[in-house]
């Protein structure tokens, strides 16, 4: 054996692995898309997207509420941070509700369905009692709680319909009764129409539209046949047309579609047009946080229904697209949770919550863009309003709990979080990697996705 100059034997170096040549026809964009799909298909992706997306929307909403409400508060001789402090309090309470809902077992969620429905119906009926119900902007859908605090029971009616409807359909699914159209419609549709009737007594058609969307979402998930689904849709459309035709205010809102001037004949489209002005003046990156001009008395409801317009003016197209991307990710994650579960209650409840948040976001943004009539519904998790924020955050907690209940997610969480310093199951063995959600626990059916 030859030796080195120092007299030591030469060090045997390991041969380097030959680098595999990159295929000439490989597209880097396609590779990036493939990696993104694999990352999205991991067990905990939906869990993190729902949690992170909802928190980002809520935090950004708090910032925009503070920016958009200062002028309104000062005009009412209130401190500039008045509405922000109330929204911050509601967000803190909502965060507690989100945490509680995300940790509650499914049996307890199902057990709370009937009490929540009963409380919602009682409060919605109490709104119509003289001396208790309070009218805001012509709609009597509020209950005064003392001081400056008010409660809108119809917002809790959305949560009640989701939980109760999901529990009802799940029990009928277990008994194989959903193949009969009578069991699919009764008592779900009559109960939903009862809630809609209580809401329409106060004149709040925007919330009624959201409840109708939730009802259609539940029927769709339950596998309603096309004829039955179309029949219910036709009845709802007919009733909606009658309610719009018999109201001058609703007809005026319908006439403002596509308006470019504040005054178009006898109809005043001031709010709709100034919402477009706010979006148009924002440009790509906006005028800067707090630098909106439309919130200085020109744009009504700048911190509630039209907060998306102020966001576009101050944060520009980049800010509005970011908000829309967060809602799109939240909606897709909710669909994924509903599509990958074997529990019928989880499927119906997750689909109902996703329909609720997505439909409400579409209606609000569509109204601000001038594509839909102004329905008077807030942007979920974003607009000012504690009555809307609390049930929505509880519903987000439901989605988080459902995402944690997935077999693959449970196993991934168990492997990532060993308790009290104990070793993971299997000792020194390498833990199993979950690259995709298709690698489910034994006995679980495939998702059916492609």
C-alpha cells in the first residue's frame, strides 16, 4: 500500500453519486405545479389553510375596520378607535369560540344542533316584539343588549341551519331514507322556510339569500335529484321575484346594476357608484393605508358592507386580490374536508359552512363591483359587526375540527406531537411519510379526486 508524505495511509474517499442529467424536455413550470400539488395533498394542508387563512382574513379585517371607521366615528362624536375596539372585542370572543369549537367532539356538535336552532328561532321571533326589536337602516332584525351593543339573531340562524340540517340529513343517511324525496325535503325545507319567514318579517333579504344558499348546498350534498333540486330552486326564485317586485327599495337596488353616475333618473345609486370610484382610484398598489378619500363621508357603510371598496382604494388591486385569494383557499379547503370524509355529518356540515362563507363573500364582493344588487350582507370575517363575526368564527372552528378528524391528519398530528417526551410508536423506526391524502388509514375509502 502506498503511503502519503506524512506516512499515513491515504484516506479512502467515497465516490460521489453521479448527478442525474435533467431531462431536456422537462418544463420547470410543470415541475413547480407538480410540487405544489404534492404539498397541497398532504394530510395537514387543509387544517393549516383553514386556520391560517381565517386568521389572516380576520387580522386584515381588523386593520381595515380601524382605517375605514375612523371618519364615521368622528362624525358621530365618538373616539376614532370606537368601532375598532368593539370589533377587537368581538374577535377576541370569536377566537375563544373558534378554539372551543375546534376541540369539541363531533357528538357534542350534533347534540348542540337542536338547542342552537331553538335559541335562534326564539330570538328571531323576539325581534318582532315591540320594544325589544330594533330597526337599523329600515330592517328590524336587531335586539338591543344595553348600551351600544346590539345582537342580530338572523346571523345565528345560519349556524343553526347548518348544524341542524347536517345532523338531520346524517341521521336519515344512516337509515337509508335519503333515496325518498319526501324524507329529503321534510322537515328540512319547511324548517328553512320558517327561518326565512322570520327573517323576511324584518325585511332583511340579504340574509335570506344566504340561508337559501345554505339550504341548496345541503340538498346538493344530500344527492337531491335534478328535478327536485330544480323545483325547489324555481319556487325560491319565484318567491324572491315577488319580494323584489313588491318593494321599491329592492327594485331601486336592482336598477343600480351597472350604474356609472350617482343619479340615474329617480333612482339614487350613490353608494354603488362611489364603491366603484373607490376601487378605480386605488390602482395597482393603492393610495396607502388610511389614505382613502371615499370614506370621508362619500361612501356610506364604508366599514361594514363596503369595506372591500375601501380596501381596494387603500391597498389597490394587490390587496383586493390577496383577500379574494384567501377566501378562495378557505373555500377550497372546506370542499376538500367535505369530500374526503366518511362521516355524513361532517360532509354535510363542512359543505354547509363552506357554502355559507363562499356565497356571502361572492354576494358582498359582487355588490361592491356592481355585478350584483346591494344585498346588505357583510364580508365574512372582514367587515365590522360582532353579530356576524361570532357565528362565523364558530363555524370556522367546526371546519378545523373536521379537518383534524381525518384519519391521515390524526396520524400526522400524533407523529408530530409526542406527548410528555414519550417516543413515537415504533421506536427508532422511521415514521411513515404521508405524501398524499390518498394514502388513507386502513378501511377508509378513496377520495375520488383526480
